[in-house]
C-alpha cells in the first residue's frame, strides 16, 4: 500500500462520468492498494496520514 499526499487548490473525483466528490483548497490523497493489503495496513496508513505535520506556505 502506498499513499501520495498532495496540496491542491481544487480536486474532484468522477466515477463513470459522474462527479462523486469535490474539494476546494486542501489535501488530496492518492492511495494505491494491492491484493494482499489488509484492514490493518489501511488503519496503519490512515494513522500515518492523519498525523502528518505539514508546513503551511506563506504568501510573499
């Protein structure tokens, strides 16, 4: 299981051409799951993502 966390100004998800989710400014997580990954793996990854310490950019 792998995760990429990306800061976005906006993002959306479509499934079969229908928009199922949308955010404005925030964080987007791209999650890769493969056969053999367990609920324990998912809980571990969720905990790591929830505890991320991110430095906010300041406008110059």
